C-alpha cells in the first residue's frame, strides 16, 4: 500500500475519533485518556503530528515561511483544520475546547513536519531547493 493511501486511511481514522468524541459514543474511553497524566495532550501531539509526518512524506511540497516558521503546506492545512476543530468544540455539548490541546497539536505538527523535511533532505538531497 502506498504512503498516500495509508495517509488517507489514517485521516479517516482521525475523523472517526473526532466523530466518536463529538457524539459522546466513546465517552468512557475519552474520560480514561483525559484522567491519565498528560494522556490527552500526548495523544493530541502524537495523532496530529503523525498526520503531518505522513502528509509531509506523501506529497512533493515546498515549505512556506511565515513569521519565521517554515512548514510544509500540508502541515499548514492540518493546523488550520485543528484550529477549526478545536473552535467547533465551543458549540458541542459533549466537547470542551482547550487551548492546551491546540498547543499540543501545534507542537506535534511542527515537530513532525520538521522530521519529514529533515528525512526528505537526507533521502533526496538533489531535490532540495538551493
């Protein structure tokens, strides 16, 4: 299976987690994660960070530099999505928006974007911009 297809499957997996959290369907599981020390933030960091890594490695992209921060366009799109998703929780009964969740998302996306770009630079040095 190609990495692009695997990335799309992973996106569907993340979407199912978001739907389950929003509907209250998996409330006991989410409560257990929230009550573990740092568990909720760790999963925010890891889940969206892995998406940034997979998307970064799946598509040929040039980094965007904004406010001194260099990110791949796929990571910028993921950041926009997580901001919208976290803000939408303000309007859902079963969810609560949390700036620390957003911070964990941002750190994970930024770190894994860096790792994707570092891997690509080493694997394909001639393809990097001069």
